[in-house]
């Protein structure tokens, strides 16, 4: 179970990084096309602005969920410190055994 949690965290961090990169690229594209005129350019800029707003919202939502998950995990550890310590010890022991076998 700890492995899937780490995988989820890594995937979430990667998604947040990708969203930030998308937002940066979109902002740059909006700046570069600011001098272009015409109906098509205006529609494109409007779509880019909407996509940027959606990406920002998704990024904020992911960050809020990550904070909530971290707080929840901290509460579980505080509520069950010995069980958490035992679980961490057991996971570390299992990982050590598995790594030593190779």
C-alpha cells in the first residue's frame, strides 16, 4: 500500500508540474500573439485564456487536495502513533529484505 501512495503522490506532483508548464507556455503564447489582429486571432486568444484559467483552477484544486491529504495523514499519525511507527518499521524492513535479495 505505501508504494501506491508514493506513486499517486509522484503522479500528482508530475501533473502539477505539467499544469504549471502549460500555464507558462500559454501565457507566453498570449504575449507573443498580442500584436496579431483579426477575428481568428481574437478567438484563439479567448480560447487560450479560457484554457489558462481552467489550468490554473485545476492546479489550485490539486494543491488544495495535496494539502488536505497531508493534513489527514498527519492526523492519522497523531491519532495512532505506535501503529504508524510499526507500519513504517515493517515497510522499511520488508523493503530492506527485498533489496538485499537482489
